C-alpha cells in the first residue's frame, strides 16, 4: 500500500492507495473519509464514497498531487 499526506489550503489529507494496480484512492481527513477515482478517458476525478455527505473535498488539487506523487493507473 502506498500513502502520502497532501496539504491543501492548510488542511492535511492522508491519501492511501490500497492496491497499486487499481485506480482507487482512500482519503482520510477530519471531516471524514472518501474514496476517489480518476476517469481514464476524461481525466476527471470523482468521489465514489464519502462518510459525511455534507463534506466538500478539493478534488482538483488532491488529484494533481496524486498524479505527481503516486502516479495513476490507466
């Protein structure tokens, strides 16, 4: 399992990639946990599951950091 910490607007997000061959990432934050993925055709990030439906996740900066640090499975 790969993991990194990402800082966005002074908030820390812990990102884990449980399986290196699958394009699903788990994000743990004080507001709850999220599972996100990247569409391989459009390149857009989307939330698959989140524990708090009212929580907002800055997908673009987190996705960019994931692409730069962990890489994305196509």
